[in-house]
C-alpha cells in the first residue's frame, strides 16, 4: 500500500496549481499530495488554495528524489515541461518503480524516445505510462474512439477514414506548450532525425507504418461541412496519438486507417476561403512573444473559453456518422487541468491494465469518457 494515490508534480506551476485546485475542490476519493522543487513555493500554493495536503520536494536534477517520490505514489501526475528537457528522469523512475504516470506532453519526438528507451522496463514492472493527458490529445483520441465505437455498433465495422475538424475554439495555448514548441524546434535544428519523426504520422507506432495520410498543410474546402478548413496547429501530435491508439488496440480501426485534423475557418464562400488562407499563414508558435511557463489567462478568461470538435466518418459504401466533443473551458488551461486530473483518478480507480507506454484511448477510453462527462465539463455525442 503506497502512501498516496496521486502526487501532483509541478504543483507550483500555473497548470499544476490548477490541477491542485481541482483536486482540492471536492472529495474525489483519492489520497493525494503536491510535489515540486521548492518547499517554500509549495507551502505558498497550499496556503493560497486553502488546502491541507502533504508536500514533497523532488527535482528533475536529483534522480534519487524522484525515485523516493515515485515509491510513495500509485500515480505521478506531472506538469513539468518541456518534457524533452525535464521529463526523462521521471519517466525512468516511474518505469523502474512500477508507478503509473500521466503528463501533458505534446512532444512526439521525445515520446518516441521514451517508448524506445523505457517501455520494456515499464512492461516488466507494470508501470502504466500515459502521455498527452490534456487537450493534446484527449478530446481527439477519445473523439475518434467514440465515433468508431458507434460505427462498429451501427455497421459492424470501423470507419477506414475519419476527419477531425475543430469547429470552434476560444482560448490560448499555455506557456508550457509554447516552451515545448520552441525546445522542439531548437532540437530539430540540431538533429534531423527529430524532424523526420515530427513529419511521420506513424512516429509513435514503432514497427508499423500505415497508408499515406492527408498532410493538412493547405487550406481546402470540405464538402461534408460546407466550409473552408485550414491547418490546425496541434494536428502534428494528435494524429500520431490517434494512430498509436489504433496500433495498441490491435488495429481496431484497421491497418488502412486514415485520419487528419483541420480547423474550420469562419465565414462562408470567399470570406471563408480568405480566412482559411490567413490562418494557414499564421504561426502562433512563431516569434519570441509567447507566454512564459508559469503564465496563463485569468479565471474569467479560462471560464469563458470553450471548444467544439467534430469527427466525420465515412465508409467506402457511403455510410456516414458524426461525433462531436465539446469542452466548457479554455482548452490550454481550464479544460486541460480537469482532463489530466480525471485521467490520474481513472488510473487509480478504474483501470488495471498491463505495464507499458499507453495512450488514454488505448488504456481507458470508456471509463475516462464517463469521468470527463460526469466531472470535467466535456460532452461526447454521435449523430
């Protein structure tokens, strides 16, 4: 019996504090603690939130402190990124100690390195390592899963072609996301193999490479939606996670499965086309003026944020279904903090599963969808 069900590592950061606030907002039925580098900062967060939880000091530069933390927890929830700079020692500690792990990672080259380096150990110890437990990539991973479950129930088979389309989104990406993107670009400039993984849709399915996938890099008109679409900045990570889920589920979506993501541009006709072209030219991760790690929007901005994503499936014979996922907070902070917390709770309460490096969709899709609908302000529907 370990001391804690969940340890929130990085609780003094902006998103980590939101996770702690969520866990402390009501009785979730878990024993939890907060961890970070500075006891003084942890005490300040605890006092600010009015919590009464244990505090643990641990540092990515001190592997012994990470191992001691992992030995006390069933699950370590970490918001300490960029993961390619600070994450591997914790993954290694969890894999060695059999401790479950969940993060917010949107760094596919690093994720592939972790699969290659630590999955075998995780399988031996039973450690369930789960990447991308926030807006990258839960709504997309579980949205595709929801659609495919409906297809199997309705038609007896999954869709070989699914399109993810961001219908609406209000909110911004986090300082951590911005820092991760910058770190990835810097690493890719030095190591061409990283760039190769970034553009490979099957980078997270070692040993398997499926059919050619739509690039999603240019504006295009979507007949099914009657709207212009533009490139979606998070598609590069989400699509890889969806393909990994499919592979981990023994290719439940088929070995010929094709999937892409784009965002719907506002406006109709030429207005929509112009908007799509403008979106395609805009790089939100470019420049040096993104938010710093630890910075984020106000409570009002988080609560006024939202998103809606459609998943369109079509059979070769023409049958179609549409699934929709919505969230009631801004994607990068308000919704993400609730999603990763519920993912950690799900790991504690709802799923056993074998050790290894998982996606949420492959390890715990059904119970996690139920938790997100009940507690985290998400909806999942099919029409």
